[in-house]
C-alpha cells in the first residue's frame, strides 16, 4: 500500500542529472474518482480533502481506473497483525487508524485524523506540526508546505504569489489542490 510515490520525470545524460517528482492524491476540486464511485464511498469534504468511506467502499476499483494521477489502490493484503502494528511509530499508527481493510480503495487522506485532532486542539495546519500532514513535517529539506492557499497571510499563499507554480496535468481540468513550485507542467 503506497500513498506517495516518487516518479522519475527526466534524465540529462550530459550532466548525469535525474529529476524526480513526488506524487500522491491531488485532492482535486473536481475529482474523477468521486464521479465514478457507484456507492458514494469517495467524497469531498468541505475543507477540500477527498476521502474514502471504508464502510461504503465495495472495492470495485472504478476510482483506481478514473484517477489520472495513479494515486488510488485497492488494499490487497490483510490488515497488519498486532505484532506488526506494535512495531509502528506513533504517527504511523495514527495515520493507519482509519481501519484500512483488505479489498477496499485507499489513498492519501492528507493525514485526516492528524489534521482533525490538531484542529480540535486549536492548532493551525501548516504551522503547528501536530496539525500538519506527516509527509510535510518529515520532509527533511523542507520542500513540502501545507496550508490555506486562499488565506493571503499563509505561507502557502506567499509561496504561490512569489513563485511560478504548476499543477500536474492541469489540462485535465481536475482543479488539483497540489501545486509544484517551478517546473513546466510536463
């Protein structure tokens, strides 16, 4: 089960330089995965997170086929054993607390349990680590950011104002919530 993958997007044989792009669910404004879900298990929250209701998902895989970002999977193996779960770090246990079961669709959920718990404690996502997705908090070079792009005072809004930003496959009209600073939309 992978929620984030790294795609090689370029290679310069002269400079022996490879280019990579981290990819996950783009939390689309117009998610094709939601539109094909026959049970309504895939839905969009008011805050923009595209989520999967594991109780409603029947594992048909339509969402996997509809996602242009290859960000959806059907969980193939049984859930973790108690021994495997005990070995996980605390953050991983919280992320997996959504009771992910074999045979249902899964994807990045922006660490929804972590965000919701942080918001309940009055923390600010993108500012307070306990209310920010784990991938952003653990990104060692600080290349990933999270926040409200509609809030002009946020760090994310500042980065988008001051830099050239693109979205993967903007031409598809999915209105992705994930922006990449730099790049040429290829």
